[in-house]
C-alpha cells in the first residue's frame, strides 16, 4: 500500500503523524483509544455477568434436580451418590 492509501485506511492526517513522530498520540487518536477501551470494558463486563448468571442457573438446576425428586443425602444409596458425582462432571 502507498502512504496515501495507509493514511486513508487508518484515517490519519498530518497532525496525527506529527504527534506520532514526537512519540505521543494525537488528540483524535487519544479520543479513539478511550472510546475503544470504554467499549471493551462494556463487552467484558457483559460477558462476566453472563457467565455468573449461567453458573447460577446451572447450580439452581442441579439443586432443583436433586431436591425436586425428594432426594435426601441421609437416605441416598451409593448408586445415587455416584450418579450425582457423574452429573457434576
């Protein structure tokens, strides 16, 4: 790619290049980076919340499965406990 094509692709202008040559970001680049960081943290926060909710649903399903059928640890046979261990894997 030529320099002109690179400038268009990355949306650079002369002030951006001057700031980069001086070892810093231009105001426009800094604003773009802050927006990117803000969007990234929203994405990771939403993924984290989703994973927490998924874990809660899995645990709730396990508890309902175990308690819904009248399961009791005090009356469980060895086979019942082995079956529960298999569900956890």
